[in-house]
C-alpha cells in the first residue's frame, strides 16, 4: 500500500482516539482544541502533498510553485466527478462532500479556513474545529482515492479501487464503497470512483 494511504490511516487513527473525548456530532462542530489544530494542519498539509502529486502525474507538471488553484483546474479536467463523491461516517451518521465547492471553482471552505489557521493562528485558532477537521479528512480520503485510481489506470483501464480489508479506513467510507468476500476467501473493501 502506498505511503500516502498509510499516512491517511495514521491520521484517521488520531481522530478515532480524539472521538473518545468529543462526540462526532454536528452540535460539536465548533469545538476546537490544540489537538484539533495539530490534526488539522497535518491533514491539510497531506491534502496539499497528494493533490500536488496527482496533478503532476496527470499533466507532467515540474514546477514546485503550483498550488491548490492549479491542482483544482488539473484534477477537475480529468476527474470532474470529484465534486460529487460523498464520504460517510456511518458510526456517527455524518456525510461530507468535501470537494463540492470546486463545482463553482471555489476552494473548499475547510481549505480556506486551514490557510487562515496556518498563517494567522492567533486570530483563527477557533477555525481548527471539529467540523473543519472532519471535512478535511473526508477531502484527504477523496484525493487519496483519486490518486489510487490514477495509479491503477496507468496499469489497466479499470476505475474500481480495491483495498485489503485490514487496510480500509475505520471511520470514513466513500458512499460508493462496500465490503465483499472474494472467491479466494479474502475479504476486501472497495468500489467505483467516478
């Protein structure tokens, strides 16, 4: 499994531990803490990394001076349905569509708030809240899945992603994914990425 996926799972584990202290519920979306700042900055930094490598692979971009605006144009050009991929957290009955704002060519609100926290933390510390962190994690999952799709398409023409059951996320699940028992006896987790 690729290093980006491994890091996503590590960040998700941090959130699972955090959920023991703050219930993942819309009534707690404004809750913020130093731990959420740490997770938020880590998650959004990783979104930047995975979006950059995905955009570079799609267009052979070489410059390090590319940002989310160029990623957006490039990724939307190849994967316009990214804006519709919903991520569920079934345990808490929550649903996120983290890249929906790209439909109107805007940056996601959670990304805009991340930049405020990153550059002006003393003024925007409160924006590193549960709602933004959960949206950012959903965004990271989506961008990871499109990166995996890209890697798979380079090997064969197939849009299904299949992950070993043990390597699946524990909280965040794309609405198009499911668990299945394979003929070989292995349990897998996967689905179609539009």
